[in-house]
């Protein structure tokens, strides 16, 4: 106890900052591998290191200690190889977080119309129980996945999406990739999720939707042909059993920085005051005509 107090008395603010940064790094790494197959593997590696350290240091086993010292550099090289997918996913998420620092660009009216079109198409497909998988490209490009399908580059419409996923058409088996307001490609092949999914009701479309959102910042929408339900996946997570109203609300939440961008506060107040004045003028004109 006295030794601990002695260390605490000599602890400076730079030391506390150093400890905090190291703790944040470990927390970030553990958060990145949460829910993946790397968790039991990481748990086994940590347990093995603890056991070997206690045996070699506590019991003074020289041969085991020599083997541990020689094997440690090889272990440091093997860790990036074993956790290759998890490290890649963590670096991609870090890059996406950096991209959030810059304000998004885009036409709000066009984006609003695109989201409405996709929502209406999914509602129609769900009512008809036609399976569908729609991927919305964002900052991370999906050109490699688009090259696996049929190139369209067509203006997105409700009729086009419903026709593509008609069971008797050639393009219905696969994913549609949407870039801005255009359907980039159809019948695309997506990577499957490598994470363990406990829900056995999730089919191939749902696993593909989770898989593509694990490797990019895309948003994937799934329509189940068996249950006629709508699901949306993002960042390796999926939200199920949505109706058209909730789907549109979730999409607006994802694209909120773009939809609510632009107007400064003073301009927004002036615009609202102008709109109120125009409504009052229109109402006064209507009542004046009625009285005359």
C-alpha cells in the first residue's frame, strides 16, 4: 500500500495523460472486435500470455522464460496476420470517422426525392413479397462490387426498382447499387458477413447486407420475400421489421447531416418568417374573396 501511495504522489499530469491514451487505444481495439469471431481467439491469446508469464516469472522456469522471450517477436508479427480482417475493418471505420469532419455535399432536394423513391419501392416490394437488396453508396466507393453485376447507370425510379426485383426478370437475383440519384448496377454479388449471426431466420440477402456494411459505410436495405418485411443494415448491424414510415425515418437519420445542411441561423429565421407571412397573406386573400 505504501508503494502505491509513493507512486501516486509522484504521478504527474503527463503520466495520467499517457495512461489515458493507452487505455483508450485498448478500449478502441476491443470495441472494434466486439461481436466478431476474433473475440474468443483474442481471449485465448491473452489467457495464454498470462499463464506463460506467471509460470516463467513466478516459478523461475528458465527454459520456458527463454522460449517466451524468443517467441514474443514472432507473436507480434503473427497478430496482424491473424486479426487481418478486424484490423482492416477498424482502420476503415477510423477513416470514415475522419471523413465526418468535412461537411457532406449534395443536393438536398435530389437526396430527399431519392430516399422517397426507395421507400415507396420497398413498400411495394414488401406488399408483393418480392425479395430485394438495395445498397446505397456513400463515401466509400463500391465500384468493385458494381463490376460484378450488370451496369445500368439509370435514373432511379420506383417503377425501375420494382421491375428489377420482379421474380421473373434476369436481374432480380442480386443486389442493386445506388450512387447518388442513379441506379449504378444490378445483379451485383456482395460479400457475406463473417460474424456469427444467432438469428437463423436471416437469409442470404440479410447476410450480404450485413457483409457489405461491415466493409464499407454503405447502407443496405433488404426486403424479405418470405415474410414481406423490410430491414436496414449499417455498420455491420441490422434493424428488422420496419414499415415504410420507419424506413424513411431511419434513412433520414443516416443522411441528416446532408438534409439539414446549409442555411445559417439568421437566414433560417428569415426564411421561416417569410413563409409564415406568405401563408398569412394567402389566408387573408382567401377570406377576402369569400366575403366578397
